């Protein structure tokens, strides 16, 4: 169907006319009714009969054969109606429980509604909502997501998404928290990953074989380049399977980490594992001992530290020492 809300209004009016069992409408009458409805929505009127004719043809192209339209002459006018007197493109075809499920699916889709340049999500939701007459029932959301729609850099999401989909090389201007100046990198963009309310671009820099993570909120600009694109050859579902977060040392291997968890935190860690490889290897009144096999990275350290006194690294010894050092520096801040 035409890609405008103006067209949506016209289609609804024309469908209502074509499915009316009590009378038949001419093209001119349908145009007049469309203009009355368009005026209510502060949309410009239809000035040409061909617009209405095109809308009818569009309905038939999308919904044929069920939307076959029949015409007949009545005096000086040609009048139109659906061949099937019970047909309407907006007639609900779903059971009430199926409609309710679809309503919530639309609400889930709208989690992207605030994403810059993702207006097509809203448009699709509005079209489906109109066709199912969802505006006549409650559409209160029953699922909430922990999103950060105020995060800087979200305006880069769609250009990066499109570049990944279309396999286009980019030049990005980037300034990390550790840099004093912004730097330009020519990159092959491969994947967008969200972690801890932040979005990251996983890419490969021109001339390098290793992958680099770029936080979207630190990207200052994106430009197109003529540099030929190089594919990753990586299954990113598997790539992130053995880590927590997005950081990965290309020369490292997954490490078995043994952790003690206090009785206070164990119910949470048991029901929400730190990682898919989590296994319980011991438990008594003093707490539980678990293992996970992951890449050792900054995100893992932050996760362990977030449990405070309720989690302790037992193995490997050098990683235990690193966490102990970080806790010690934290104590120094408090005069400990």
C-alpha cells in the first residue's frame, strides 16, 4: 500500500465504500468522502480522480483475488463494489486471543521506535494496528525493556546497520575515553552488539586481522569510502558465546574460573547464571562454589566486583590476585 499516512486514510475510506452492502459509490463520490476524511486529519485533499483509481488498483494488487472489484454503469455514473460482499481489507481474520498476542508483539517491535531513522517500525505497527482495528482495544504494554534511549551515538545505529547489511566499508571518526584527540579509522563493519545498555560496533580495521570494538557513543562521525569491503568469515553468535561483554583478546583462550558465592547471592546466581557454562561444583552452609569457562576480560572483572563481598575468585590464582588488587585500590579510596 502507498507509503504515507495520507494514503492510509484514503485506503480506509475507499475500502469502506467498496464493502458497503447498502449502496454503491462512484469514483467522484469516493474522492469527496476521502477529502472529507483527509480534512479531519489536516491532510491536503485529493485533486485528481486518478489518485482514487490508483488506490483501487493498489488494493487489488495486494489483496487479489479476494479484493476483486466489480463496476457497473448507473446512468451517467460508474459505481464500484467488492465482488465478495463480505470482504474488507480491514476485516479481522484472527481470533481474539491471536489479536491480543499480535498487539503485544507490536508493542515489542516498538522498543525500536525511538531509534533514529527506524520510523518504518512505527509505520508498520500503525498499519497493522489499523488493519486489525487495534485502536479499538487496549494496547497497554505488558513488557518493559531496560533501554537507554538517551544514550549518545544512537543516531549512528541505522547508518552502521545499513553498512553492515550492504557490506560497505566506512571511515569513522572516533575518540575513546583514553584518547585526547579524535582519530579516523577505515573499518569493515560486521556486527552491532548491545551490552550493559551500550551499543558497540564490531569491526576490523583496514590492514589488520583482529577485530576491534567501537562504542557508538564515542563515534563522532561516519563517512563512506571506496575501499573494497572484506568479509569477516566469523559466526558472531559463536564469537560471543564464550565471553561476558564484548572484549576479547585475540591471542587468549577461554579460561576455567572458579568462584565462591555467598548464601546471600547464590539464589540470584543460581537462577540467573553468570554465563551459559556455569556449573555448581560444591555447596554448603557457607555458600556455593561454581565454575565458568570464559575469556578473561574487563567486563568479567566488573561483573565479579559488582557482587562485592558476596563473591570471591578462587582460581586461577593470577586472576584472583588481579581482583584482589582492584579491591585494594578501592579500599584506598575510602582510607582503608
